[in-house]
């Protein structure tokens, strides 16, 4: 046991060495970054890691530990084999040239190796700490802090960045908000943009989901504690298949993002203004699916080179909707369509025997359709003689209005200058931002199901009913209570944020502008009235906190911090409170 403990300490020491090497390699733009000694150091580090992992493999006694080490060994062997093949294929060239070819492969392999080790470490943390809510919140907080320090590295920005701005950007990326205090396309290098997109991906799906995926993939088993930590985030009621559900989340997300990237690539391949078409496609696919709203082209969707690219806008809209629905909803609806098609051809009734579409799916789908259609109709009428005048065709106006209805559902891509919008349109956009997307999705806001339950409860009370009944099912009182708790917390948090920003900003700052910004921050939308970049330092900190609370959910934090009472097998006398 002492031997294995010593090996684990050595393992973490090597992890620190790898991290320092990666930070040094990417974070500092030295002139000798491509010199031979530097690249030889990368090769020696890879060989040393392979030797150490091989030694551990033969000295570990637990089968699960052996499996993790074996995966590391396979990764390092593949990495070194690729380097050897590159060397053989370019043997006629000077060694300096060959080492330059090998360097990106070594860097990518070591980064992936470190990510695997990081996932194992996170898994170890929440395996020993039994509080799912705190672990969930803590994972986001740690990710934000790591991201802020990485964005401070010299090679991440073109002209440097203050820590407040780095923290704001990291929080906006992890919380998939999209609010920016600096221009992502101009002020960040490709290294900084890559850091941002990794933060968006981890924040969108959830670092615990990725950790659970790797834990399941490497070990094939999991603990009860891990199940409790993960099930709430991936919307799984049971613990039996929680890690298979995490696997499905990761596969679904990466699959949709890959397909989306291919379609985006096809839409901008002939655009000479975009230098790296492939990188642009990957970045915007991830940003759209995760409802982040970050863009690496100046001005975002308002850029004149893509402003009238309606094909691109429809692709991004579809990605936003899929990311905002949550994979269980999409798969449940897909299974229903599959069953419907099977019934048409085989004439075998299936859906009447079993309930395929769940009540949750119906509520989310119907609410989403209502908001999308209602948003499109309202904004099309309200902005027809205003911002839609820039589009000469009817199809262009329909596309722009549709995009303006979809984007406020926490996506944050702006295909219109919101400062030019009419006040009624802005108020309606605030309403859409507040509702947001679906639960357990990459979207923010109070969520569609929360809004639907609150609305249904109003009608139930008005009719003198004590419970909500819909689609042949009775909604539990716990769900209703949770919905109203989320509503109250959201309005209180946003209200406090608005007051704080008004205090810190100069006198005369428009209330509508501040309210728009705070609703956007809490609902992790990212739309702005061009006010974010002018904020004072205290106001930036207020929005940072607002974004973080909006992403993790204040209710989750309160559940984790407040002491849970034991089950009481008695009741106090009932007393009615006058509410009029």
C-alpha cells in the first residue's frame, strides 16, 4: 500500500511537470520556441511518461488502476509512433525541419494526456467528497479560475489583458454566456481563442459529465457517490445507468457539433474574408451548440461578409435549438418519429401500448415552439420597418426575424444591432432571455419547464384546483414548488444586480440598458446593448457573479450549503396566510 501511495505521489509530480511544460510551450511566445532543444525536451518527456506508466502498470495491484495506466500507455505509444512515422517520411530533410513537423503532434498528444489525468483527478475529488451540489458548483468555480489564469498568458492575447477582463471572459465562456469586455476576434490570439472554446465545451456539457464519461470508459464501473454527483446534471433519475447516460451526452454533443461544423464549413468555404475555414467552423459549431455566442470574426454575425449569409444563419439557429433542447428531449422525440414511421410501414401499433413521449418532453417541446413562433411573429411585426429594412428580400426578413427569436434563448449571437431596436422589441427580448432554454441543456435562464409549470399553476389556482393536471398526468407539488422557488430567486438576483450596477455606474445610465445587460448575464445569453465593454471594474465583478449564479443555479448552491433536515414523521397544525 505504501508502494502504491508513493507511485501516486510520483504520478502527480509528473502531471505537474507536464502542465508546466504545456503552459511554457503555449503561454510564452519565445523566439526559440521551435529550437531543437525545446522539441527534444518534448520527446524526452513523452518517453519518460511512457516509461513511468509502464513501471506503474506492473506494480499496481488494483485492476481498475491498471486499466487507467494502460490507456495512458497506449496514448503515449501512438504519439511516439506517429512521430517516428513523420521522421521516416521526412528523413531526407534536415533534422531541424523534421522536429518542427513533430512539435504540433507532441503538443496535442501531451495536452490530451494531461486532460485525461485531470479527469482522473476530478473523479478522485468528488469520489471522496460527498456533496453533489458543492462538487458541481466547485467544478465550475475551479474551471473559471484555471481559465482566467490561462487567458493571462502572454501568447493568449495580442496586447495583454487585465485579470478582471480575463476573469470576466473565462466566466462568460464557462457559463456559456457570450458577454465580452474585449473583442474575441481581435484581442485574443488563436491560442487564447482555443482556450475559450475548450472552456465553452467543458462549461456547456459540464466537467462532471466529461469526468463521468472518462471514468466509465476507462474503468467500466463507478461508485454510488459519483452517480449522485452526476445524475442531476444529466437529468437522470436513476443511478443504474447514470454513466451510460453521461456517455450518451458526450457522444451526442460531439456528434452534433461535428455535423454542424461540416455544414458551417460548406456555407463559408467561398468566403475570402475568413482565413481558416475549418477552425472557424469548429469554433462556431461548438459556440452555437453550447449556446455561448462567442465569435472569432470581428463584429460576429453583424460582420458584412456573413451578414447576408442566410444559409449560415439557419445552420446556427438549428444548432442553438438542438443545444437548448437537451439530448434526452431530442432522443425521445426522435424515437417517437422512428416508431411512427415503423407503424406506417409495418402497420403495427406500438405507441398505444406504451407511452413513448414523456410529459416532460411534451411540455418542453410545446413551450419551445410557442416561444419560437411567438417570438418570430412579434419581432417580425415590431421590427419590419426598423432593423429588418436592411434585408431586401422577404426570405431575408424571415431569416433575420427568426434568428432574433432564437438567439435570445441564451445563444447570444447578434444578427442585428440591438441598440437600434424598438423599446417593445427589447422588452420582449428580455422576456425571451429570462425564460431561456430547456432544463439539463446547455442553455440558461429559468428554463421552459419552469415557466410552463408556473403558468399552468396560475390557471389551476384560478380554477380552484389544488394540483396541476396535464396530458393525463398529475404534476408533483415538489416540481411546482421548485419552479416558483427558481422564479423568485432569479428575479431577486437580477434585481440586486441591476441596483448594484446602477450604483457603480455614472449617474444617468439608462435603466433599460442595465436591465438588459443583467438579464443577459443571469440567463447566460450574451446579448448586449454595447454596454459591457464600458463597464467599470466593480460592475464587471457584479456581472461575473451574476453569470456564475445564473449558470450553476442559486437553488443548487443553497441546497448544497444549507443543512438538510431529517425526515419528520409528524406535522404541525395547519394555518392559512391571507394572500390577496
